């Protein structure tokens, strides 16, 4: 087993153990989840759960307050309540739930916070010079503090991949710790940007460093780099979480982000979480989907169950 | 020296999104040589999931197909005629075996099928000029009407549909920029292989034409109820089926077009277009 040592709080040496990852095995195990057939009741339950786990995201240079407001409205009620109630009554379906969080840039946090206060929907903000993370630490910390002041209660930070890939693990570790401190009461999600790390072994190492440094969640990707979230990558991260839990008793959350567009994929992820970490992790407090297109497909599938008809995209709002 | 070559018959599969998959259901049905009990081929009995996949492919292909220039769509349709000419003998053989046509009659049917491609190739960049117009309005406005494709069209052919009816029906739908999912039921399904090969080699973007084989009564309700399908072309004279489709299609205001009167005609295109009228203020 590979092991690195970082210097933790009060200068204590902290060994980080990284078991080797079997790439072929991970791929095969991940493929296994694509061959399940989840139908009817179980499918419906999974669809509702997936909606409650969505971090509805807009991270574009072209974001405007108008677009963010539209996204917040959709986060609160993904479909106009009256419309769905008409179908749902016959099949005794629950109303469509709100999503877990809205995820925006720091400059848009206030816009979202003003309309989401009191709804129970979290306000997540990317920070630390997202998506590249190529800025001095002081800028990253300011970015984080600003987002929290504006009303974000979840911060999605990116790790310093430049430092990580050149082997400066201490620097990566210290940065995460510093950002965690700057977050104050806000939850910290640490984006590994797995598409830039190169191998599953490196992903495992990055996950361990992030969890040791105080991450509340670990997250696959920014969504700006391909490949983004994939099943094997998520599997490796889930296994790191499982090992960390066994070692420390601390439950770390997981957020795959980018590339999850269909309800079918979402259900595959849920199966994987259930079988890797167990049903305690099947809650929005410990598992999230970072997505924008996914929500409409989830709705489409629920409408299919409610009406017996295959639904169409135009029935749902675009953002 | 006598030839010991063992003939390799073609497996007839479905045509969805530019690929040739078997039905996901694994079901098939046999087709016999016309007027005999002799086995000709096994065809896929497409399921509603195949239909749904085909609609998804047609929907994905729609945006780029309708945005192509009409001139380019015309070229592609004409290319289909060229490809069809090269597969003349294969078409004729299938028609002789499965519909009992004489070789002469089969060759004539292929002629008519090719004519249909050429006819609608010609119309692709002209139909808008023929039916679009400037509307006389009293006021300071320029008012004009233009035709646009309706979207994804589902086409139900009949067990007795001829080759030229099929090529005319499909060309009329796609020439204006629609994409299509067609069911070739029963014995007409034997035409799927050469037809799909024509579409696959004509620079037609994948997903614009999708072909299924199988059972009308099983798939017709899906054709009517799928919300992503904007119109249904019904080439079967079954009145009960037509009525059922109209009821199922009412929820998304789906257009249900009755059988074509003639193979070649502007009206076959106009069944699947939507009119957009624009009022544009003009200055003094």
C-alpha cells in the first residue's frame, strides 16, 4: 500500500494510506450497475429521491440575475404544481419535491439567497477561482468568504491540481484546510476534477487528502472538463468514503457532477451508492447530483409513470 | 467446375438512428414466399421500447435536419434515387418473392419508387415558394406566411403498401425537414434491408429516417400516444385504427394524416408542415 505523510493541525504528522486501485476491476464493477432493470415502484421511488438530491446548477459566463431567478423558481417547484396534481391523483403519486440546492457563482449567490430563504433549499456557491483554481490562496479565501457572506451555506471548492500533479500534496492539503476554515458554518464540497488527475490511483489519493483535510463532501468534477463524472470514478470515490468511515466514523458525502443527463444514469448511481455505502447514504445530506439537464429527464420519467405516455421535452421549462 | 458456394442470406434487422439493431425484445415473426408456405425470412417484431428509441433518434436528428438548406435536402433525396437505382435487382427480387410480382411488374415498381425520390427531391426547395405567400393586409404591415416542418412524424404503412407508396410517403415527410419513424408491417418489412441501405448511404444524417418491422395493432397505440410525435401518417385504410389514433393523439394536438390519394403530389408534403405567419411593421 502506498502511503504519504502530510503535516496536519499543530504540526502533527498525518499518514495518508492509499490502497492501489484495480482499474479493470473498477470498470467491470461499474459496468455491472448499468445492467440492472429497476422498474415500477422502485423506479418511481428512485426518481423522486434523485430529484431531492439534485444540485440544480448554472455556471456560465452568461449567467444573469434573471436566469438565476428562473433556476430558483424551478428548484422550488420543478413543475407547476397544478399541472402535475391533475395526473398524479389517479395514480396516488406524491407531489414533485423541491431539489436539494441551487449551485451558482459567488456573484449570483445574493440573487438566489433572497428568493430561497426559508424554502429549505440550500444555496451552493462555487469558489476558490472556479473552475481552474489557478489563483493565489488569499484570493481563493476571499472568494470563499464573499460567497458565505452573501448567503451561501455550501461551498464547492476546486483543489489545486497544479500542486497535486507536481506532488506538492502538503500544499493541496493546507489549501483545503484553509478554505474549510474560511467557510465557517458552511458545508465544504471539494472538487477533485477527476478528468485532469489521470488515473484512478491519483483520484483515490486526492479523495483521501480531501477527506483528511476536512471536506464534508467530495465531488468529481467542475463540469467544464471532459470526462466529467463517470461510474468507475464515482465508485472509487465511494470506496474511499467507505474506508474513511470505517477508520474515523465520519460520514462524508459524495457528489458526482457533469455528464449525468438521464434518469437511467441517475438510477445507476443510486444503486452504486446503496451497494457501496449502504442505504444511510441515500439522502440529500450525503449524496447529490450536480446537474442541470438531469432534472427534466427525471420529470419526464415520472410523467410517463403518471400518464402512461412517453413525455416530451417541450412540456418542461428549459432551465 | 461446379460452384459449391453456399448462399449467404441477409439478416433483416431494424434501422434506428443510422444503425441496424435487432429488436431489444428478441422477438421475430416469419415471412413466407408469396402464395406458398416456403420460408423467406424472419423479421424483427419491434416492441414499444424500440419505437421509443426510434423516436428519441428522430428527435435528436430533427434540429440539424430542419436547419439544413432546402437545396441540401434536395440533393440528399436525389442521392437516394441514385442509390435505389443501384439496388434495383435486390428490390425486384424481394418484391417477386414476397409480393408475387412478375419481374416486369417488380422492375416497374422500382421505377416508380425511384421516381418518388426524384419528385420530392425537386419539391424540397420549391414547396415553400409554391404555397408561402404575401398576405394582403390593410395596414402598415408586411404580412407573409411560410411553411415549416411539424417535427417528428410517425408513419404507419399497410401490409399491402407497395414499394413506391413507401418511398413516396417517406420522401414527402422528410423533404420539408421532418424526421420520421416508420412501421413497415407484415410482409412489407422484407423491404427494410435494401431501403435502409439506401438511406444509410445517401448522406442522410442518422436518425432522420428510422424503420421498424412488426405488428400494426401492437404499435399503433404507441404511435398515437407518444407526446414527442407531432403527426402520424396513416397509410392503412383501417377506419377503426384511424379513429383510435385520433383519440390517442388528441392530447398533444397531434395531426393524423389519412392515406395519400396519389403517390406524387404537393398535398402529401403539406400534411406535415405548420404555417407561420409573420406581421412586420413597415415605415412610411
